[in-house]
C-alpha cells in the first residue's frame, strides 16, 4: 500500500512545487517539497520504500522541469541511503535529526543537481549576472534560500507524512485482524 501512495502524493507535490511555490519565492529559492516529502517518508520506513520514493519523486520533479530526466534522483537517493544508515543508530527521529536532514541533505542534493546540470550543458538563466562563477552565483541565489525554506518547512511536512504513515499502518493492522 505504501508503494502505491508514492505516485499520487509525489505527483501532486511536484505539480505544487512547479506551479505554486515559485509564486512565493523570496531571494530566488523556494521549498523543495518533493525532497522534503521523500526524506520525511524515508525517516520512518524501510530502505526499499525510501529508494522507491526517491526515484518516483526525482522523476516526477524532472518531468515537470527543463532538467534532464533523472538529474534530481542521485542526490535524494544518496540522502535516503545516509538516512537509513544513521537511522539504524537512532531510537527515534527528533528535532535534531530533522534539522540535519533538512540542512545537510538540501545542500548536498542541490549542489549535486547543479553539478549534473552544468556537466550536461545546462546553465541557469542568471549565471554570471554579477561576474561571479556559475557555482557561486547558483549557491547564493538558489541553494542557500532553498536550504532555509526547507529548514522552516521540514517540521510541518514531516508531521503530515507521519499522520499518513500512521493511518496506513493502522489500516493494515485492521485488515490483518479481519
């Protein structure tokens, strides 16, 4: 059941991220809703589910952008593997876990996407507008604001995902009893 939910949830998140969130952009960035949902799901699921959600989320995100298909997948996939490796050492997910996943995961994923785009020949529209390198320009214009937005929105996104996961698990227990 959890695997089937990934497509509608992540398609909806990708559509909202591409259509609505850029309208509320301040300083160039906006929350990466697909990334936040994927890592929130991975924090309390199996590695297989986290990998599936990262592939589905990355593909949905890339289908609705001009980026090459699959360019969003490697960053979030590596973050999911790191989450799984560290989660085995934790008793539960706390505020500190959400903060480091949000900040470090976003920085890693956004920089990896930027490198993939630059290697594949894509350049941001605002590249070299101030005479800096493309990497510095992209980092200050998009990556840092996105990191701040993700830090501010990880808690509500995680809370909603936990409600969905709890509901699914209680429905599965009820189905097993019947």
